[in-house]
C-alpha cells in the first residue's frame, strides 16, 4: 500500500509540475493543477513505457523511473527559472447556504463511495479483464511486450484485442512493477482517481464562467450518474477516455475565450493522449481539432493561434504519433474489432429509439438524460446569440461526437451492439461529462 501511494504521488508530482510549466501567466489555480496532476503524469509515464516498447527493450522499472525522474527534475528547474508560482489561494466561501453545503456533502459522499467500492473489490468484469487487466499482468510477468504472433500472449494476450491502445494496461503494469507484485484492489483505484479528477475538472472550469452554486449543481449531476459511478470502480478505459476528451474540449474552449497559450497547450496534450487510450480516440481527436480550426477561422483568431501553435502542435504529435507508429511497424491494424462489422452496410434506423430508450430507462436510468433536452429547448430562444458566440465550439463538438457515434451504428453492422445493449452506455459515457459542461456554459451571460 505504501509503495502504491508513493508511486501515485510521484505521478501526481510530475503532472503538477507539467501543468505548472504550461502556466506561463499563472492563470491556473493551485486546485486546478492538482486536478490535472494525475492525468498528465499518467499520460507521460505510459508514453515513456511505449517508447521502451518501440525500442524493443525489456521493461526495467529502474530505468523507466529514472527517465521519469530526470524529466521531473527538468520541469522543476524550468518552472523555477521561468518564475512560475503555485498560485495558492484560500478558498472563498461566498455562498454558505445550506443547499450549497448539502450539495458539496453529497459530492464528497459519492467520491468516498466510488473510492471504497474500488478498493474493496478486485478487477472482476469480463471486459475489464479481457481488454486491459490481462495485458497488464502479461507485461509484468514477461517484462516486455510480446511480439511473437504465434504466442497466446502476443501484445499481452487476447488475440482479438491485440491492437487495443495500451495506456491503461501500461499504467497498471507500472504500478505492478513498483510494487513488485500484482495488487488488483489498488489498481482498481485508477478509474476512481479519474472519476474524482473529472468532477474537479468540470467544477473548476464551470466556476470560471458561472456562479459557484451553479457549478456545484452541475457537478452534482455528474457525480451521481449511475453510469459514471459504475465506471468509477471498474477497470474500463471508457471513463479515462471521457476525461481526456472532456479536458481537451474544455481547454481549447478556454483558449478561444481568453487566448491563453497555456490553455492551448493543455488542450493539445489532452487531445493527443486520447489516441493511446482507445482506438476511437483518434477519430474524436480529429473531430475536435477540425472544429477548433473552424472556430479559429470563424473568430479570426488564426493569426494569434499561429504564434502560440508550435509547442502545442509538437505536444499533440508527441502524445499521439508513437502509438500510431507502433501499430504501423508491428502491422497490428487499427480497427479494434472485426473489420467486416465496420464496413458500410444497410441503414438501421430502428436503433435510434432503442439507443435513447436504453439511456433513459433500460440500462442507465438517470434524470440527466431527460434534463438535457429540456435545457436545450429552454435555450432555443437565445440560439442565434449562442451560435454567434464562442459557445458554438462546445455545441458543435458535442453534437458532432454524438452524430459520429450514431452514424456508426446507423450505417454499419455495429448496430447489433445497440440491439444487445453492450455499447450504447459506454459511448454515452464518453460524451456525457461534455454535455454537463455544455449545459453549464448555457448559463454564462458574460461572454464578450
């Protein structure tokens, strides 16, 4: 347990100083850097392990951690020389109403509940074991990524999943290497930490644009969602992907609002990180970047962005290209499932009713999926104003991702995964936090 905590702090310390280095004008609060610390540190350590695999080297935890420590030392020196500040401010409790306190206590209860559920049970779900957990164990025992196609543990095992991105598996195996043994109860905390980070991400960024009470209310919806809670203590990559996607959209939106280079850098890092989490992350990243480019052109910010784009663009390549190169040189193919299922097929409109029915009632009954359409209808009166504002980026990103999901099921044989209810919940989870942030932004009346 102690080694796990030390490893976790090591990751968070790196991520914290990476966020600090990106904060050239000290606009990120101390709390915001804390929120980003684990996701950023995790993204870097798994990229380090991927580089190790690209070089066909055995995993040596001393060397891997030494490289990580050297990078951390460089970040600390960089932050010190550039006079970065921690930006620690005492929390302001402007709203001390009973309702706000009650909402806060419910959110804290949810955090303890999810964390407790994660600690008290091992990785047990079939998909979690088959897709990610078995690979982590294979890397730990074999001390390398097995590239022998005749071996049952090729790419960590489960042959049909051999081209699944390895972020979650590498992250778990890194903790195993540090522990010197497999600790499944502790490893199950990884999704719980991402759950906590996602709540913090939504709250801290909504608070930049709307009141604390409203930000708390929207965070409450997020924290109590059964769909999110379940993934918070199960070793799936969907919640992890949801965090990076949501963070990418939020920080690119922040950049459009205030032209801060730090926002652009974080947005591109998060966008690049999606590629190494799930295969569909590449498509999400491309959709988001295309919409972002459109918004830069529409808002006539392209010249300003060009001045700040070199480092963020390089960061996107650093976090996205290694996995694509690895897939190419090892001839893994990119699709994670049977290619025949993803080929254009007949039109399947029958899945539309089932898709939304499953979300609202059958599998993931939760009031938010009924509230969101109502909020959209209520704000139709101000639609023309919103479509001319920077909010358009968030709106387009959400609906483009939603229609991307639906088009896959409407026009390919993947519609069968909606019929059996195996994918609709997971895909909804990926864009669910973004929908909460979008709804919160509707209440921002101060955009200039």
